[in-house]
C-alpha cells in the first residue's frame, strides 16, 4: 500500500530525490525564457525522471503551465516550448515521494482561485505535517484535486492572501506553518518570482549574461546555472526569502531565523559532481569521503584494484585509491541507453534491466581482489548482483565499500528511502541489535568477502559542516520535527 508520506520504490537499490526546480527572469521583456528553462531542467534531470513541467507568464499577465510524464526532452518538446512565450518562468522535474505518480501531482502546480491572483509553484522537498494541514483546510471547505503536499501549500498561500496581499508577508507566514525540508519558487502573474529555502534542500542563484540581455537564474543546483554559461552568485541562505524581478537584481526581502539541516545525501549521491552546494564542491567532497574511508580501512589487500559502481561511486573511489595507493580502474561498464528501471512493472523485469545496465570488464577484473566502491547500499539487491558479476568475471575476492554510513531509518524529508524493514541495514540491525553483527549479516547476504561503511564521524568530517547543521536522520534516527502533533503522527507504528 502506498504511504501518504512516502511513495516507496521497491524496484532498485539507489536513493531518489523527488525533484529539481528552476526559475528564470530575463531583464529584457522581449526575450522568451522557455528554451532556457528547458536547458536548465536537462541539467537537473538526475533529480527527477517521472515528469517535467514549465510555467511561463506572458505579456498579458497570464500564466501558461504545461507538464507531462517522462524525461525532460520527452515531456517538453520543441513544439510545446514554441508556444510558451514570456520573459519569466519556472520549471520542475519530478520524482514523487509525497503523493502518487499521477500527472496531477506533477509540477509546477498552477493555482487559480477567487481569493488570490493566479500563481504557480515549483517545490522541492517534503512537508511532514501536510496531512494535518490538509484536514484543517478541508474542514474550512477547501477541495483538493491531488494527494500531494504542494497543493496544500498553494491553498495556504491563497488563504493567507485574504489577510495580506504582500507576497513576502504571505510566504513568511505560510512557511512558518510548514514542517519539513523544502525549497520553493513562487511565480506570480505579475512576472515576479519569490524563492524560499528552509535549510535542508539546496537552492542557489546566478546570472547569465548574453549579448541581448541578462538572465537571473534560480536553481536547485549550480550545474543548471553553469551549463547555461552562467555564473553562480551564491546559495540561498536557510530561512531566506528572495524577490527576483526584471527591474532589479536578487533582493533579499527577509531572513527568517531557522536551524539549517543540510541533507547529507546531496553530497553523497544526489547532486551532480560539478555542482557547488553551500560553497562546497560536490566532487571534492566525495573524493574526501573516499579518502577518509581509506584511513578507516580495516582490511589488508594483495593484487587489488579499486573499482567504482558507475557513475555514483566514481569520485569517492578516486579518493580512496589515491589515499590507499591502490590502483584504480573502470572494471564495470554502464549501458547509458538503459534507464528508468524503476518504472518496470515486475521485479523480474526490473532485474533484467539491472543486468542490462552494468557489465564487468573481465580483462580488468580477472585474478584480482576487487575493492568495489559505491555511494550507498539501500536494499542490497543491486549490490548482490554486481558482486556476482565480478565473481563471474574472474575476481578472486570482492570487498564492498560504501562512502555513506549504513542507512538505518526512513526519510520523511523528501528522499525516497523506504521503511526500515526494506532497508538492508535496518532489517539486519533489528535482527542483531549489534552493529558488527548486522554488517556481517549484510556481507553474507550480498556475497562479499568483506564489507565496510564510512563512519558517521568520517562523513561529517568530509562534508566539513557542523554536525548540528546536518540532517543525519536516516543514519541515526534523530528526526527534527518541530510540530509535536506531526512527530506523533509520523512515529506511531512507523519507526
């Protein structure tokens, strides 16, 4: 049964983010930004593959929204983009967590009501108390068309517009009602963009200068800005509301005091390696994860090579190989034309797609001890298959290393980690109640000769942010809900 909080994907063994967002404002009102948004979404495709959408404001102050299932190039065709004219717009790529995969839950979420002017929202994250807020709104006569949290936010914004027509005041009040982790872009029919970052999900701002105009860009990751030929200016601060308009540059309207809880999996897995998040290079951080794991290494090897699981394990594997002075080689090849295995209807079909995705290079693997490096181990199913592939290719031994500590608990902040029972470490620790014994049980299940994870202490050192500013909930079960009712709602029967 699908959880209202967590849309479980029992199909593959990698974590998923639920979306990426972008906003673009052209200083010249005659410049159309739909193609720019398309290109930015292509750079954010790794953050969501279920659906893509776009909202554009035209010269008549009408917001046109189009969204469709599929990858960006499938959903936003050139025929669609050619009909979307306007110098201000927002875009979204989705991988669903809260709410179903139905197209109604795709974004941007366009909202029209008699209570407020039309607006659209592009949202990245998860609102943990949205069922409570939704019931409160329903009791006041509000009708909902989707089962996601974004429509709840839209309803709150519309309701609060009756109290204040100032969008900054509205956002300030609305965001204080929301528990969870999120970044938000609000597009008004006046051609204004307002952005907010709660402190967990990334959000940054930059500028693209061309011969014709300047483009002000807001995006989940800096790779969307630099891929457009732009320059990253800075990250949006936790609790910050920024106003973007063609007549002025990014303007900080207010900085709400919040405690940041940066998602550690942005650095471990989600973000693209060429992105900069909170002034930290993602690639360099991942290299450091590998270096620290090498320093924590417990085993001794002979005739060994370090092999990454492509592509997510590559940066950490490079760091590990450099620190340990063990040769690095590409012993696994990825078929880049096989993707989206999570949409296959049966487990057997999904496993066939996994087999098609990766193949071992026997000339590299044969007669070697392989130190197999991946970013994380979620369910263990894919890792089991890869270990088998390497043995079939002639590996003498296979030593599995993870640049993330064991994932012990589900995530309620917008990452598609399943229930504890579906997490391989979560299951084993419940059986053993002992860390070392749980690791040994996992090693046996995946068929490795040895297994070692990076420690939580090593992870914090590699990211180089204060522990209090990091969200480690999926690693240590320490959730940071602010709303006691929400906390009770989520913990009963779940953790």
